[in-house]
C-alpha cells in the first residue's frame, strides 16, 4: 500500500516500471495502492553490468563481475 494512498485515487490510474519509453510491467492504481506482477525474465537489452557507472554499494563485495541487473524507473500516470 501507498502511504496516504487514497488521497491519490483521483490523480493516478496506472503505475509503470519503465526502461525509457518501454513499460515492462504495469498495474492499475485502485483503493490507495497497486500490485505489480513482474515478468519471469527481462529482455537482455535492459540488462547492464551491476558495476556500470560506478554503482559501488557500501558494504557489498561483488565477486562475479559478469553479473547484470535491470534498473527500471517508475512512474505514476493519470490516463
């Protein structure tokens, strides 16, 4: 649930996880919240090295430099 989620009911219809203009998962916003079901896999074009751009994470040691992750942005929209 979203904190004070019901106050957004008239402002938000859908929440999306996106890579640029491509939405790879979305959900309707109802009753002050949403539930997004993630796909089992993400297209390889969206994957990047976990260290790309110097994303060092304090206290984390990466032992496999080949690991890739998907890092989508999120957005809330009123159609």
